[in-house]
């Protein structure tokens, strides 16, 4: 006979996962709200480094954004060790701090995925480090998903 406590726990976990996915679906819809693409958009030679908090959102946005941004390459990191390894590995056209990271910073909470060096950092600290490592790279940040595409298009010089 099935354990009723386990069945209830399984149902609660399934409901929580559905709620997380629903929130992610809303965020993806909000990203699309700010989107526009024109035939003259060519950014396939450009690369954006994204620092986010949610690996699933990073993967989904990494698939959705390139066609809206002229074919740009998106590289994403949700952990600072990976973020700084990528940042030190090559020149980026833009570094984008995803809305989740911006909201954590605005709430004066540590951005998930930090390491011993970045423990307690705000976006001000990240901005300073990016500027130190890549002075000519544009830094983009927003707390609003609907602003992602317009801000990144502007940073890439797209119409």
C-alpha cells in the first residue's frame, strides 16, 4: 500500500514545480513583449555574456534572444566561477545582468551563484569588476524582462 505522506509530498513537489515553470513562462512572455526584429539586423559576429541566477531561464533565454538580436551569440553563467572564467577568456560586446540578479541586488540580498570572492557583492561591485577587466564592454542591466530586448539591441547598435 502506498504511503499517503509520501504521496502528499510528491503532489506538493509537483505543484511547486508547476508554479516555478508557470513563473518562468510569464518571464519568457515578458521578454517577448519588448521584442522587435528587423530585416537589417546583423549581430552574428557579436557576443553577449549573461550573468543570471536561474539555469533554466538562462537556457530558455539563450534560445529565444539570438533571433531577436540579429543572431548574436549568447554565453550565460549562473555561477561566478564560470562568469569570471568566461569574462577573462575573451572580449565581449556586452555583459548583461539578468533581471533576477538585478532584483536580488536591489533587495540588498546576495546574488545567487556567488563565490568566496564575491560573497555579499552588489551589482555595483560586479559593474566595477567588469569595467576593470573589459573597459570598453557595454554593461546592460534591468529588473524588467520586457526591457531586455530593447536594452540589448541598443547596446549592440541595432535599430
